């Protein structure tokens, strides 16, 4: 029991003479470091689908893109543009996406030729920009 009192008294004495620790002396929160780094390197992540799932040439379909920010939250207020082109062809179809809420964006598209089309997407908001290249398969 006496040993416990001595240990407690020693710890209290040490704490009394230690300089006060300021919050600026503490290392940054690891989560904020990770999100901050992601935000600089990869401010947006995008996934793309089509409606219908298997679009046909000369028919209209909807390109749907879901955008999340560096923290994984749905990104709103993003300026999302895209272009569709086919390898070896001079035709390019430009699309501008409308925001649907909760990180969802849509653009109507009509492509005249079946095949594999390259979809180049550019998401921007303020000084944050992300470009991504995906493919869209269009059937007969």
C-alpha cells in the first residue's frame, strides 16, 4: 500500500513539473492526413454505367456517373463533362452531364456506330480536377 502511494505521488510530482502540452504540439489527426493527401492526389472517384445496360447503335441511352470525393462522400456541385470517341475514327461526341443529386450525374447520348467507344470524363470543382478514361460498348 505504501509503495502505491509513493508511485502516485511521484507521478503527480512529474506531471506538475511537465510543461503544458498545447494542441499545436500534437501530431495531426491521421484521418485528416489521409483525406488531405487523397484530396490533393485524387479529389474525385467516378463509376459509370449506362441505361439500358447494353446500349444499341442509333438508339438513345443515358450515361450515368457516380462521383465521390476524397473522403468517399457523394460529390455535389461538380462540373462533369465527357467525350466519346472510337479508336481510328474522327468522330467525337461531346456530352455535358446534369446533376441528379447524391453524387449522381446523367447525360443522354446517341451513338451511330456499334463497337467499343472511349469515354473521357473530366470532373472539376474549384481547383480540383480529375480526368478518367473508361469504355462504353455499343451493340447493333
